């Protein structure tokens, strides 16, 4: 089958699967999407007008996703995803030209945006998008076959600097390590109330050995060329010059492998991103522990807990970056198993009861002395669950600026430096901060 015939068939499949679940999205935009799908199904060569129409639909949906109510979000996300797919199919018609790889890279990046920004919602849309990326890669780039992917690849040790471990003064107790993993019943009924570490618990993950995530070569090979990812720029998200951008996956991996003696560059961090959804082959390299399916009840100090609203009641996020990257002290509303796959990471923890002495953003109001749900914030949702205290600093200024933290939080705080293969658990509402001691790759499992 020719590339054009294949693209026409794919456009026809999209056209036939366009349902009526676009919510309150204006009908004129839905009709424009249907018209574009129908034209792509029949034309031997899409014209500039059709491509421009799809570009405008993508821009409109992206804008509306940011300002629409939650009820309208799903419709705009569907429209964004389908417009990205159709616009990429229009690029596929040009894959036989002299600029084939240029069109291929544009196509792959746009499809990645559909996954990252909109989540590729709709029946079969995520799988369709991922399959479309693989098809474009196979037509324009050499990709290893399934047999090649099973062969262990040489381990590439990143050159990111390793930080010396320093003693923290902002905690009073080490996180307990359990020599024997608890039973599911014991975890759900009692041990799910406090943090603990299971040493070596994930050492049998493929990500630790036969498909080593510590290998930059493996991470490049398993995803294929042209992929893009959302990257944070800056030491942590509380700094004034912190920002985010989409970046080629290969370029981000190159930044992890640079020699530490090269000139200073901005810190790049892939943080709290569902990379396993975007790159399903990596999802096969890890195995969530059965504990995440035990449905523990809300804790006494966080009674408002409810599990994630998705079908599995499980949210997987990845964290990949060089030594020195920091997640400032903050809270999340879910139970969390945190797996350390590559490198070491120091984790600081404090219970929800310390919230009044954690100085969360924005500055405390008149009612600051009263305990509140640490994840609740009506003034600035993006920062209301984040503390202004740098828990990795023990300077004299910190003592003077945040006296309640030193008086009330530090006596209840815990810390641990996780080694590769270790699994950390902590309940919802717990304050936690994390610092990478060397190049680090971690997976958080919210449930």
C-alpha cells in the first residue's frame, strides 16, 4: 500500500469514528473537523487551505482548553486531538517528498502534543495516535525491530555531577525501613497511615536490568526518533526564572549525558509527567505493587481523601533529571508509592498536622493558625499546596524567617535517601520535598 493510500485510509477511519461527544463545543467547529476528515479521505493531495483550517482548529481548541469550564474541557480536548491527527495525516501525504523527514518530525511532534496537552481522549484515540507515530517513524527513519529491542543494550552512564550527601538539620527521624514487605491486609488496615521504605522491592523490574532505564541508549531506542516531551527549566518551580517548554526527547537525553565540566547550562527536569502513557514500551518495564489496588480508607489527618478519578484509580508519573533538581515541599491528595529506579534521591516528609507551620503560598491569612486541608487553596491553586520553606537549607536566615517551622515541623519531620531499587510509601496530605543526588529516574504511583 502506498503512503498516500494508507493516509487516506487512516483519515477515513477517523472520519467514521467521529461521534457526537464533543459536549458544548460550537457545532461550526465540529462541522469543520468533519469536513476536513472527509476531504482528507478522498483527496490525492491536501491543499494549503485545508491545512490552514486544521491549524486554526488546533489553535482554537488549545486556547479554549485553557479557559473553559471542566464540563467543556473534554469536548475541546477531543477536538484538539482529532485536529492534530488529521493535520498530521495531511503531512503524511508529503512523506515521499525530498523533505520527508522534515514533515515526519512535524507530524510526530504534533501527535505528541495531542497526547501531552489533551491526553488523546476518546475511544481508541490514544492507541491510534501512538500507532500513527510508529508508522511515520517506520516510513522515514530506521527503527529497531522487536527482536532487536530484546537484546540488552550497552549501559551509558550519564555524566551529570553527583552531589555529596549532606546531613539535614530539618528532620528528627529516619523513615522506617521494613525488612519484610507487609501483607496486603496489614498495609490497608494499619501500615498505610505512616511512611515507610521497602528496600530492594523493585529490583526485579525490567527497568532495573534487562531494559535498563539508566541507559540513555535504551531510552532513545525504545521511543524512536522525533518524540517531544514537556520539560521544566530551572532548579525548582518556586524560582522566579522557572519556566516550561516542549523539547525533543533526544535533546533532553543529551543534556543528561553532558560532561559536568562543560559550561553552565539551565537545569532541565522532566517532572510529574506520565511518560509511561506517552511511551507504552516503558510502561511494560515497571510493575506497580499490588498495594496500590488495596483501596485504603482515608487517614485521620486527611479525611477528605478520595482516590484518583480515572478508571484504574491510579496515576503514574515519572521524574527524570540531573543532580540538584528539587521538588520543593508540597502536598498531594493521594496515597503514593514512589519508586527509585536510577540514581539516589533524598526525600523529606512531614505529616499534615504541621500545615500551620509550613508557611504555604500565598502568605497565611488571618486564619493561618487554624489547620486546613493542605491541598485546598482558592486563591492560587498552583501554589497553595507548596511551602515557602527550603527544607534542604539549614541557614540561620531560615531560623529567623520561619520560626514555627523549626519549632513545630522539624520535631515531626522524617527523611531518607533512596537508593536504586527502593520503594517509598507515604499517605495523602503529607508534606514532601525531593532532591536528586545524582542523575535520577523515579516513578510516582498515586492511588
